[in-house]
């Protein structure tokens, strides 16, 4: 049995969340919630949203974790000895109990109106639709990626996820 190409493994762009750079974090969350990815009968929620410009050129991506960091409010930070401490990075539970819930929710709503371009991560690599699975694996490992844009004729055609790559490899070795 032959190993697949990036194009054979990819999720087509129309089935994966993608937005323009001027969308807000709130709009990105709405898009992320809309998609359920179905690959070989297994459903999963996307961990990323692709971000494009006006000419549909890929600019970057945002992860769920980036959105959470982008939502962080003034209510969740405090200065301790001149160092800005973020409660999302805190290991002590009592810090969270001191945050007024109403003020926190208000801050989260306010920060959800930030543009995704403020928090997006740049694209560090992509693969061509015809690239062999081994090239996809090599690039994912080399660049520590779990999502890779797939290019066809100079445009993004879809994405390959590490979970799908691993599933393909498992089908050959298990």
C-alpha cells in the first residue's frame, strides 16, 4: 500500500475554519465553534483558525490558546514587585478567587473585540499538494507544527493535521 500525498490527506479549505485578519476574537470563536471536522468517520473540533488578507493570501493562524491569551484582561494581571504577573500562568488557585467575576466577564467581552491580527502566529512552513507524506512528516517535526497549509497552484487548498498524518502512519504499521 502506497503512502499518501499531502493533497490526499488534507482537509479542504472550505471544510476548515478560516477568517480575514480584521475579524475579532469573538468572530474567530464563532467560526471555530461552527466547524466539526469529519475524517474517516471520526469527528473533532479544530484547534486552529487560518487568517487571510483581502486577496486571500494566507497571513497566519490562531490557536485556541492564542485566543485565550488574547482575552486576558487587566483583571487577570497584577504587579508583584514590578513584575507583571499573569494569573493564567499562576499555579496558585487562591489568585483566581480574588478576581471579581462581573469585572472579569466585562473585560473578557471587551477583549473579545480585539482583531485576530493582534494575536495571530505567522505561517512558518507549507507543503505542496503533491508532496509525499514523508516530506510532510519531516517538515512538521523540523518546525514543531501540528498543522500545515497545503498549497495548490500558489493558493491554499487545505490543511494537513498531525493527527491525520499519525493516523495514516498507524494504518501501515499497526
